[in-house]
């Protein structure tokens, strides 16, 4: 009986921990979008890269990668090809290897 209660408490704790992490990642992604919308591209990119690389298997990471690709395209249109190229190259090597 005590073992079952312990297992139940562990499961509840893990669910809460997962929910907290998920909510935190959503807030970080929203902050990155706000930075981007305000023209603070360096701060936005820092958050997008962190989400993409440190939380790579999450939906937030996928959205961050898409936002980074959009930023790369923006840099390319604005003739900042060096920055665009850096974004594209880093995105193509997100997991330490090219796809």
C-alpha cells in the first residue's frame, strides 16, 4: 500500500513538472515573438536558439526553428547575407549533423 502511494505521488509530481516545463517553454517562445515584433532581433534569436537547441524535441523548438528560418529570410531580403547564411547553416546542423 505504501509503495502504491509513493508511486502515485511520483506520477503526480512528474505530471506537474511536465506541465510547468511546457508552460515555461510557451512563455519563452511568446517572449521571443514579442522581442521580434519589437525589433529586438538579437534577443529574439537568442531565445529561439535556446529553445531550438536545448529543448529540441518540443513543439516550441519546432516553432522556434520556423521563426529562425523566417528571420534568416528577412536578413537575406535586407541584403544581410552573412547573417542569413549563419542562420541557415546553424539550422541545418541543429542536432550536430546535416539532414
